[in-house]
C-alpha cells in the first residue's frame, strides 16, 4: 500500500502522521510541489524487454513532456549495491526526479522544512520530486523494484550529495 509518513526532524523514528488514502497523499505532497499519480497498468508480458516496458507507457511519458526514459531494475544484490550507493544518501538533482513504479516498491524520503516525508511507492505509482529538493531513496532489506526513471533532458541529471547524513537516522522501508 502506498503511504506518506511525516516525521519531525527531531524525532526521525516516530511519524507525526501517516496518510494512506490516495487523495490525502496526493494533496499533501502537492502542497510542496511534489506530484503523485497512479497510472493505469500498461499491457506487459512477463519478461518484457526494456524497450517494451518503455513502449507500454510511452503515451503517459510523452504527455508529461519528458525527453528520455530509462528502466531501472533492482532485483539482485549487485544492482542493489550500485543503486543504493548513488541514491541512499540525501541528494538533490538539477531537474525534476520522476519515477514510475512498474513493479516492486521503494521509499522516497523528502526533506521539506523541518520534516521528512517518507513516500512509499508501489506498482503503478508515479512520483515527481521537484528540482533541488533534498531527497533519498531506499528499497529496504529485500529490494525488488522495476521502475521508469524519466528525464527532462536527454543527458539526464546527476545526483549531488548534500553532505547531510539525515538519511542514516531516518526511517527505512522495512522499519
């Protein structure tokens, strides 16, 4: 189930509130410029290639105006280590970070003012984090995630670590 858990920075292990209804999640995130949607599942066959995964959602990608989509598949220890090394620390990006979840789950945590918004996404969820918003992404102890990462430019955006180690103390996906 998708949810948003809101934590005060002074109590990073106890949420002030947890929202589980789609409309509540969407409106709360929208107050901070974060976009949350649920797309209808595309027609996919088991074992679909990266090109087929992108093609299944090309209409929605085009409607959002993104220049490039890449498939991120984290399904084994090797891919997990590489992905988490780049995304588990708090970072910002120069462009919006758009992720559409084809399968699995992930927790995208956003630092907004004096709070952390932990957004648990799952299959068919789209999350768009505004440019320059501090965030990090966790897949838990037993990661499984297949998603489209959408970019405004063909080159994409390189995460820039903030140097803040808040992600170390914040709630994780399996907490």
